[in-house]
C-alpha cells in the first residue's frame, strides 16, 4: 500500500542547534505510528515541522503523494491533518461548545459549504448538533456551557480532541496525549484513541513517554535520539533491539 | 427562577438611546454638540475594539482612516461636488476600507503585536504630514466653513442644515453602524475572529486562514472609522490635519480602556463617559487636563475591566442565585441556551 506520509531527509535546526538530522520514514494508511525517545530528542520539533508550524531546513514531506513541504499549516489542516499539543491548547474564553463550533465552522468554510443564512448569528443547527455531539462523545456534555479556561487538565485534553475531530481529519498527530495525567486518565485516553481509530479509520502519529500506552496502541514504533532515528519496527522488534535498550528503554522495559 | 437581571444591559441601552435621541429637545447647543461628537467617537472606538478585543490586533494609527473619511466629505461639501451626502458616506466607507485593505495586506503579512502598532502609528503620522502639504485641503490650517448637507430624496428633501436635524442623522448612522458591528462579532465570522484573538496559532490548526480573517477585520474596521470621520466633518464644520494626530488615535484606546474592552458596548460607554468627564471639568481653567487625567487614572485603577466590566461583575454578584440560562446566548444545549 502507498504510504500516507513520506518523510525524506528531514533536517531542522534552531540557530546552531541541530534538532532533526536527516530523518527518513514512511507512515502507512490507518496505522498507529508511535515516536518515542528521551526528552529533547526532537519529537515535538518533528511534529511542528510535519504540521507546518515551523519550516524545515532541508528535506521533503509528502502527504498522499503530494509534496507539502512548503504548504501553509492551515492548508494541511484542510487536506486532513489533525493535531493536539503537548500542553493542551484550547480557546480559553470561548465556551466548550463554542470551541468545537469554531472548528466545525472553519472546516465548512474551507469546504465552501454554506451553513445557515449568512445573517444568522447563531450557529446553524447542523453545526451546533455536530459540535454538541462531539462534546458529548468526549464526555464533556456537562461542561458544554462553561468557558474552557475552567476545565481540568484532563478535560482540556478531551476538548482538544473534540476540536481536532471537528475538522474531520484523516491523520492525527498527537503529541504526548497522556502527559501529566493520572493512571486512570491515561487508560481512558488510550481507550479513546483506540475508539477514534476504529470508528473513523484514521491514521495516527503519536509521541508518548508512557510505555504502557505505547505498547498498547502502536502498530509500529520509531525510536529517536538526538534528532536521529535509532530504530523503526514493530513493538516486538524494537524491544529486541540492543541499541534501543541501551539508550532509552533500559528501565522502562523492565516493567513493560 | 429566571435571572431577570440579564435585562439590565438591554434596558440600560434602550434608556440611553432614548435619552440621546431626545437630547436636542432639552439640552443646550453645546451639550448637543458634545453628544453628537460622543456618538461618533463611540462608533470609532467600537471599530477600534473590533480589532483589539475581537481580532487581537492593536492599531495605534486608527485615526488615519477617520481622517480619510473626514477629508473626503469635507471636500465634497465645501467644494460642492455633485455627490449626494449618503453617497459621500458610502464613498468614505469604501475609501477607508480600501486603504485599510491595502495597508493590512502588506502590514498583516509581515508584522504583528508591537511592530504592527508602531507601523500603523507611523502611517497615521505620514497621513497627517502629507495633508499638511496639500493646498487644496488648506495645508496645516485645514478646511473650515464646511456646510451641512441637504439631501435630495427625489420627492422630498431632507434638510440637515440645522443642528438638531444633523444630530439625528448622526444618531441614525451611528446606531446602524454599531448594530452592524454588533452583528458581526456575534456571527460566525466574529466567533472565528475571537478564536484568533485568543490564540492565533491555535486557530491555524483548526484550519483558519488567519491572515485572510485578520485582513477582513482590518478592512471593516477601517471602513467604519472612515464613515465616522465622514459624519464628523459637517458636524464640527472644520477638518484639520490634527484629526490624524496620534492623540486622536489614542482616543478610541482610552475610551475602550475606560468603558471596558470585554463587553461589546464598553468602548461606546467609555466614549460618553469621557465626554461627560471632559464637559464637567471644562470650567476648571488651567487645571482641567490634570483633573481629567486624575479621574481617568482613578477609574482605570479602581475598575481595570472598565465601567461595563465593573457593572457586569456587580450584576453577577447581586443576582448570583439566579444564574440561569440567558436568552441572549448563542448556543443551546438540551433546549437551554448558553
Ligand atoms: N523554539 C526553539 N528554539 C530553540 N531550541 C529549541 C526550540 N524548540 C525546541 N528546541 C530544542 O530542540 C530540542 C528538541 O526539542 P523537542 O521539544 O523537539 O524535544 P522532545 O523530543 O519533544 O522532548 P520532550 O520529550 O521533552 O517533549 C531540545 O534540545 C530543545 O531545547
Ligand atoms: Mg515534546
């Protein structure tokens, strides 16, 4: 099968600091591709380059066969990118429902779909329904009217998922979706990701420090260290890899 | 029990509107004149706050657009151009929008935050200096003796030469503009703009073309500011390059700070409050500036969210026990509105 995402010779540096040093990898349709590595390995930077938040210095990114290396971030969103951030980012003074409505309306604007009469200031019924459905689906129904700033960390993360799904993405980029969460919340988010995958048939790219989450979800793993790829393969293969054990998986493997 | 206090703002608005509308019948000429100016400054401030609060752009040179509209209408009236007054206002709107679009198309691509603020400030100063060199518009002295318009409506004519007639004309146009802006910020475009104001980069990742949306907002804001200028010229009956002075660009900021930026009508309330403070201290010869400054400073220190912010939190505090659904909310959940 043709890969969804093809990354060739990707370089990124911040001034003199080389953060990504020539990455090559492919992500296949509908797989869960996890990126792991120690702090500062360059995982978030890789996500930023892939989503268009920062430009790369050298290299090429292809999405479904098209070169998107120099495409603006919002256009990548239009073509199917969805993203959550390492530290959850929502629109704090909009209500939970409005947060998602804004995302749905942005998608409709990009698709040139007219929703409701132009002079109506309330969101169209179908927009509202879709947004509230997502809000409820992520377990935030009781929070729908609250301003997003008052949400707990875990709920902010859920809202971020709802905002992302409002754009109907085909590839999700999740930067440490369970960072800073309690063990129960981690399980809940893991289940959520699995459910989104099975319901929507999306491709998932994620980074994570929690090995339980990783080995639970991922089809393939990529291990990064200092901006280089140490190993790529199935969780089993990666576990068996000697270098990876030495550099990163050392203690985590003991109880994984 | 439903929270009746949500009717506080609409009721206050209606009362204020009626009082303003009836003012020429009771008030003396100078009060009427100041109220007319306050209405114009109120809408000017609302247009500035469309950028500041609702889009997250600080413009320090908003008076440039005001000046553009004012000079166009001033020339048209003074030199008797064959353009009827309503059309003059529309042209002012288009000129302001066009100028804002041209400036925004370049500036918003390159600059944001403090850079954009300084850039707009510089543009307004350039406008002021350029006007000062043009003979046709009276150089540094400006254009005086601008006649108020008589509008020919085919069958009837609308004579706006009297002070009260023109006052009501200002009222109608200002209310229309304010309601237009109010609709805009509550519409889906307003929601998009608000999310950009909150976190522009985040908005990019829900697929918003923030450059385009910001440019849209900048254009509308400039267009409305230019109409305000156009309205002001026949009212004050003189235009000078100082309309584009940075002090005039600071006026909508001050009004917004005073009235509160978070509520839509805050800047308008601020404009009237500022006029009131100015008017009531006018007899304090020599020290009036200091007194005005002192009062403003006190209000802003006591109520950092402005007059409307303070009143709103008071309303919420008093009516806490009835925190129920508001009939003004935009989104309903399970039949209730939020
Ligand atoms: N904007 C920036 N300017 C300069 N250096 C940066 C910037 N962002 C990241 N870095 C550096 O790039 C390196 C990689 O950072 P990155 O955030 O990609 O790591 P990470 O793998 O996501 O780490 P973590 O697991 O802690 O999230 C780090 O050394 C970091 O200090
Ligand atoms: Mg990271």
